[in-house]
C-alpha cells in the first residue's frame, strides 16, 4: 500500500506537529492537573480551521481530505488526548448534520461549527446505559410542534462548554436524535471531575427535566436515531480515536527514546540494557503497524469504500490496545519518574485506557470484527460449496 504523502499533506503534517509542539504538549500536563481546557486554545483551534476541517468549503470550512484529517488527530492525540476528544465529538456532530440534517439545519449550524464559533458535543451515553445504546432511557414526548425530553446523559466530552448537543432519545419506543441548544429550558449541566484520564476534556452530565425542543431540531426522523444517525457519528469517532491513539503511542515512543539516552543505571545508559531494547522494539513495531492500519482506513474512507467501517473498527481496536501496552512499558522504563507528573507518560497511561473504552469499547469492537470475519468466511466459501453440490448432482 502506497502511503507516500503529497506536498500539501507533508506541509499540513509539519504544521500540525509544530502547533502541538509549541501550543499543546508543553502545557498538557498543566491542563490535566487543573482539569480544564483554556477557552483561548479552543478558539485557536477554530481560527486555524481545525474544528471545521471535515465540513465542506461552502460552509466556510478549511476542508481536509481523510488522510490529512487523520494526521491532525494523530498530532493532537500525541499532545493531549483530552483535546483530541474535542475534535472527535465536534466533528461527529458535523458529520451527522452533513449526512442526516436537512438544508435548514445545515445552513444554520455548519458555518458556526466550522468556524468554531459554536462548540458541539455528542450525547448518547447515559448513567445506566453505555455500549447498549439501543436501550437508552431518555424519552421525547410529542407536544404540539415541540418535543418534551426527559432523561440524562453522562460522560459528555466538553459538555461543560458546548453550545449544542446531539441528543439521542426514544419517541414512542422508536429511536430519534435531536439538536439541543445549551440555553434550552429544563437542561441542567453538571461538571464531572476526578476522572482516571481525559481530565481536561471537561466532561459533564446533562439532566433533561421537561426540556422543550422544537420538532424542527430532530435529525433524520423517528426510527433513524441509532442505526443511522448514531452509526454515522460513531464510525467517524472511531476513525478520530484510532488516529489519536496512534499519536499517543508515538508520544510514548518519543518520550522513551529521549529518556533512555539520558538515564544511567549500573554505570551505563539504560538504552544499552537488553530488556529496555526489547520494550522499545515492541513499541516501534506496534507504532509502524498501527500507522499502516490508520493509513489504510484513510485511503478507504477517501474512496468511499464499503469496507471503510470495518477497517476503521480494526484500526481503532489495534491502536488503542497498542497505546495501552506502550504506555505501560513507558511508565516501566521511566521507573518512579514515570509515576510522577514530571513526565508525560503517567498521563499517557491514564488517557490510553480511556481510548479503549470510548466510541465503542474494545469488547464491542471484538464482537463487530469477529462477526464480520464469520460473514466474510461464509460468503467466501458459499460459491465453492455451491459448485461442489452442482458437480455432485
């Protein structure tokens, strides 16, 4: 597979790396301790066109191809997984509007989201419902030309500051999705703190108490909420997280390579110890493999191939697992230093674990991948089996 970058992509990657090295990585641990992401940095992402990169140019966006977008997610993930989650959920809502929104919704919201003037968040998970999203308990009851929403959503990335939420609910037992604005009456937003990882992603719980919303804010119609609307968003989210996990994995490699050339034990630099070399080698190999998977998913996405969804799930599954393993080894290589906030590897480890859970846990990905493999096997063997039967008859 040819993964050579063209000149525009090379320039974009250099820009992303410089931005992360200058504006994100040096302060990511500070943001993590404070459990806050500065408004100024969020505005900067919008000004640079990063928040609207997946929207069409007609909405004022600095449109990127799938590979360039993936490289942006990779570099942001290398600097701060919390900041990566902003790109993820914000672009998930953009993709949903593009695929399932009507003309009025797209014209109203996409220019605002593309510029970063408004921040979007994704509201699917509930206190009692995670991976089993089809059994969400939030309800929407028709009331004239409006709907009344009751329920709650939890673990909403950047829910503390988002201006609009994509909320999933049931209408007469059928799934539906709505755009809910922050100032809507009956919406209460509570900050969630003290998390294992993604500490500066400003997560929130949304409580909907007789929250009135116009019927015109429904996305895609009744019955399309989970299989269609949420499916579009989650596929895009997995793509972002897969690339972001690659960035975190590469961050572990970089941190360890720098550390082992400075730290001595038993009179020699630890880079010369064979067991350290083994861990480094495994990190590097996993990073190379993860990069190939992410590039493959990008090529398929760019072509609009039908296999994109499955290959994206595979990439997300592999890269998130590899990121956790690399982060564990990175902490081990750093020893006691790796358990402190003096080095980023402790944050990498905490954040990496979250990557295995969000946008479809790794156990869900295992189910998806396994079922798809079985279907492929049956499809591949059926023609040969049919011919055998014909010959035997």
